[in-house]
C-alpha cells in the first residue's frame, strides 16, 4: 500500500489556514497515519479543524489542534526610542534606509546594530543593515535570497591569456552558465547538499528538493553575475605573491529554494508576532520554538546550497579553460550567524553585509566596470564585525532604465575594456554608488588585500528584481 502523501494545497482546500499548522499537520499525518488513504486522512483533518478542543489531549493530533487554537494577541509594542547604532558613510545613505534601521533598533529583541556605507532601503531591514537579536531570528532580516554570496577563484593560467584568448573565455562563460528566475541546468549535477535529511524532515522542504536539484549550479537575475577578470594581489596571501592573476568571480544565492523558505517563514513569523505596520516585515521567530528551529535549519541548508551552486560553476568553467585552482575566497552576505558580542551570544543578521571579523577574508564587488576588493576583516566591534557587501545602489532599477541609454552603457564598457553578455540598463554602473567612496568610509572595518577588475561579464538578460 502506498504511503500517504499530502500537499499544503490539499489542506487549504478543506479550510486549513495558511501558516505553521499546515506543515505540522502534514508531518503528523505522514509520520503517524501514513497507511490512511488520502480521503480518510483529510476526513480526520477536517474533524480536527472543526473541533480542535476535542483533540488537544491526543498524542499526535493534539499537535495539530494546538496550532488551530489561536489565542487573541495584542500588538507587540516597540521601544519608544531606537538603540544607538553606528552608521558608516552617512552622507550617501538615503533617509529611507535610516528610517528602517531606526525602526529595527526599536524591536524588543534588538541588542545592537550597524548600517554599512552601501546601505539603501529594502523590505523590513535595509539592505546593508546589520542587526543583532536576542535568541530570535528574523527571516526578512536575512533577506529573500538566503545565502547570497560571493566566490572568487584565482587560477594558474597567466593573466595575459585572458586578453589573448578572450573568445575562448567568452565562449566557455556562455556555455557554462545559466541565469534567471526558474533557470535550470541540464543535465542535472549531483551534490551532497541534495541528500540532506532536512528535505525529508521539514514539511516545506519535502516539496522543494526537486526544484533545488534542477536549479543547482545556476545563477539568479538582477545584479547576479559570473565574470572573468584580473586580480592584483597587494600582499602575500594563500601562497600567492603580490602580482597579477587571472580569476573568476561569481555572485548569486540559493535560487528558488531560498526564496520559498524566506517567503514561507516570513509569513509564519508575521502570523505569530503581531507587530506595528512599519515593522511587520521584521517579525521574528524565537530560536527555542519549533518554527524558529525549522527556519534556522532551512536557512543553513539554503546557505550550503548557494555555496554548492558557486562551486559547481567554478569547477565547470575552470576545467573548460584548462586551468587549476590556486586560491579561493568566498562569503555569504544575506545570512544570520550565532556570534558572541560583549560577552553575550546573539543572532547577527547581515542583510547585504559582509562578515568582517578579525582576520576573516571576504569579497566586496564594485560594478560591471568598477573594481571589486579582496578584504581582510579588522573585527571592529561597532560594526558587529561587518562591512559593506558592494557599492550599493544609488537609484532604483526603473530610474536607472530611464536615466541611461544603450549607447552610453556601451561607451563606458568600451572605456573600461569590459565585454558584457546579457545585463541591462538597470545594472548600468551609474546606478551604483562610487565604490572608492564606499571603501573609504570603511577603512576601520577592513584592510584591502587585493583588487579584482572585471573583463568578461555575464548576467541575466535585462530586468529581474532581486533584493540583495
């Protein structure tokens, strides 16, 4: 007899409300009533829905009943004034981002925060915002693209070969990458991340494994890219001596897997925590709750998945051009970590911010024509050991599209000797802040170890919103 398989849609069709009860109900039924037929299982679930009080003392169905018995809760008040926080590069951060950060610093769970010089307005927590919370995780404090990250590989091919064999590097870049919402790589690649037991243990993830497998080793839209370029190492690192090297740099995240996790648990947090309208996107999950633990595990899985995507892309492209890896530096910049600050363990959310603990290496990109930076963190306490994740936008995508022309973009690309594949006016270099000014605003946060100059850039076709 086939084992019971339920979908959230099945439960919603019989009246179950959107939220944690659906995940709990599916788990309970598939674990403890797996030999029931679907009709019988749904009939039982309908009985629990109609009279949850009658089932709350039962061992298994009681878990479902508890989720259905909703107590009226008052709106959680914010603190009257925001906690103080450091702002880096205040002169080029928009008021919307400052206002959002002020609200975040009034949450009752907030312990500390900081705003990076590339910050701009987002949803809930501004992009470029760093927020430390007490025993709680905020799904939108991590962001939609969980585990969005940078990965830079320095390879053993002489740097001058990039220009001499530009057509080869361009051809392999096109052949070895796929971009955009819903994009899949064929044939599929294998990776240990797909074998995580969490895909079987967490209700939401059961229905996302196939999507994750199909999208493994692909890249997103918006400002995500894979590019060949040149690195100037300014000091010895990882066995490399100062000098010029050929390198591959990529920027992307956890694809549909991360987006689904972010959306589901944000909605769940908003149902559990009734917050004022201005901070509804900052609803949190207690880490000692079942929902908080589920999100924490799912978030870490999405981070591992994002890392695997980059590694497959790099392995494929480096092999295609006949190179070998010399050194690599990579980092998340949409994630949450458990860290100790001022002697207290806190959950540090970096939504568009680079980890910059003392000695920690990272990559801060510029734009399709501006250099990126290989950095070493200085462990600055006021920034919660963080730095910017890039130059940061200074205008919206729609404004950028209206402000620049294809001719102007082609001209600036030619001036910097950059070849662009895909991309669009929404990603024009002028849409971003001056990376030199951003870096100057955070000299107390990081030391520059090397610079990366993009030369052959691949992005998704024009358009495609992404918050990172």
